[in-house]
């Protein structure tokens, strides 16, 4: 049985588009309030794309290794399992994405929004790689 990747494909595409619209060179031409709104849109896209990524990691591992392999494991352990199975490359990088997501869930201020906006710019590349790995190995 294969995974239906359509929701992840849409999320990654949405984040990519949001980052394109809110590219630094475009933001510079906008008033500060518009910049803030554009960055907030990127942050929101980052949040739901990150959430889908780790959930798809868990599903893939459960479907392809063992139904209970990811039950009760820490996020670091989940990422380690994903890296061992060539779904992602860098566990520490994904932990950084997890930390950024944690910040958005618990605190909001302009500095954190800026940090997560910058994180999202790197995350989209890894999310695309992860999606390709799933597409390649989705039997």
C-alpha cells in the first residue's frame, strides 16, 4: 500500500510559492506592515508543511519497517530513523526545524517571526528533498 502524498505535495508547493512572493528583494519594496503580513504567511506555511513532513516520516516508517516502530519515540529518534532509511539527510537540521516550529506554537513576536522566516527559507529545500525521497520509495 502506498501513501497518498497529495497533501504533502500541496503543502511543499504552497510554502515554495509563499517564499517566492515574500522573497527578500520583494519585501524590501514593501512598507513594514506588509512585510510583517507576508512573513506571517511564510511562517504559517512553514508550520503546516513541517507538521505534515514529520507525520509522513512516521507513516512511511510504520508502513515500511514496523507498525509500532515510531510509537512513543522522541522527535530526534524519529529523524534518526528517517535518516537511517534515507528519507532525510541531516538529523540536526531537522531538529532545528522542530525547534523553530516549537517557538511558533508557544511565543509570537517579530524577532521570532523573522527567525522562523529565515528557517523556512532553508527548510523548503529539505522538505522538497524529503518529498522526492517519499515519491521515489512510495510502493
